[in-house]
């Protein structure tokens, strides 16, 4: 009987431990949710800066196209100059243009890498959230099973107590019968 009570106490401790784990998982989930919100904000900011960069790039491209057209006109006007001088001017312009495009291309590449990293991190966080959700579901299921088994153990303990009472009553009756038999034997011996 005492062992059953100890087992019931142990089950209660296990339930408390599970509840503690559930609270910890809730805190972890909250922290992950906050991290996800921060990542969303960072992703939004990166996207906005990327859109601004693309807008600036398009504007620069338009300017470059206009400059190229202007340069074509200038080259036409300078046709009288020696072909070597004309070639040097064009080469210098293309070199500067290439450097400018290279700088812009490098910045765009870095932004794309940052964007991909953010996407990977967001995917990892979503994966962790899914795992955490599964674990919480398992704990909830275990908790339900323990409550059900605890109820069944309580019913069984009540049944054992009832049987114990019946046993005590039967022992008292046996004791009374033994005394009665003993009295009857004594009175039978005395009457001889």
C-alpha cells in the first residue's frame, strides 16, 4: 500500500517535471518567435535597400545610356582628331565605366549573398519551430496519458482500501468465532 502511494507521488513528480519542460519549451518557442520577427525585419530592410539599390542602378543605367549617346555625338564631332587620340578617350571611358559597373556588381552580389543567408536562417528557424512543436505535442500526449493512468491508479487504490476494510472485518469476525469456539470447548469440558 505504501509502495503504491510512493508510486503515486513519483508520478506527481514526473508530471511536475513534464510541466516544467513544457514551460521551458514555451519560453524557447517565444524566443524563436522573437528571433524570427527580427529576421523578418532584417529581411524587409534588406529587401527595401535592395529595391533602392536597383532603382539607383536603373537611374544610373539611364544616365549611362544618355552619357553614351552624348559621347557618340562628341566622338562624331571629334572625327577630325587623330584616330589614336579618339581610341584613347574611348578606352579610358570604357575603363571607368567598367570599374563603376564592377563596383555596382560587387555590391549587388554581396546583397544577394546576404539575402540568401537570411533565407537559410529563416528556414532553419522554421525547421526548429516545427521540431519544437512536435516535441510539445509529444509532451502534451504524455501528460494526457499520465493523467488518465493516475485516475485509474486512484480508482485501484480506492478498491484496495475497500478490500482492506473487508479483510479487517473478516479478521475481527474470525477472532470472535475463535473466542466463541474456545468458550464452547471450555464449557463442554467443564460440563463433563
